[in-house]
């Protein structure tokens, strides 16, 4: 199930729909996605 959510999220990012992103420094951005208790993609 988690791999499907990640794949769907990456497909959206390819279309420019980044969703929840956070800068982590030096021009690097983190795409955040939470999937169930304890899981972070």
C-alpha cells in the first residue's frame, strides 16, 4: 500500500503538484507524506 502512495505522489510531482514540501537547506527540498502510524515517505 505504501509503495502505491509513494508512486502516486511522484506522479503528481512530475506534473508540478508538489504538495507538502519543506526546505532542508542549500536548495534541497523535502517532499513530506505521512502514511499511517510511524511511516513517513
